[in-house]
């Protein structure tokens, strides 16, 4: 400690340093997220397209199976709760 600084001054400087370091880390994280947000992975787009196609085909199969079933009007599908 220098002769002009008290223990309270050292504590205040340490707290200011800690706050500055914390805000710096948060700022760096936001900068990295902003930089990577502009990049788009083609694999992710392909996966999303594939999932969309699978979902459409599943709906078509389900719709086709509903028309083929011979149930009474009051009967429900076995997986009615999944919808």
C-alpha cells in the first residue's frame, strides 16, 4: 500500500477492478455471440429441412391411416393424447 491509501481505498479499487473485469467478460461474450450469429451452418439448414419433410410425411401417413380405420364415431385413436 502506498502511504496515501487506506484499507478502504484498496477495497474500493479492488471492487472497481472486479466490476470492470466482469463487464469486460460479458462484453466479450456478447461480441462473440453477435459475430457467430451472422454465420449459418448449412448442415443445420439441411437437418431442419429433413425434419420438416419427415413431419409432413408422418402427417400424411397418419391421415391415410385414419381414413382406412373402421371405427365407431365415438371411438378415439389409441394415441389421441399425443396430439
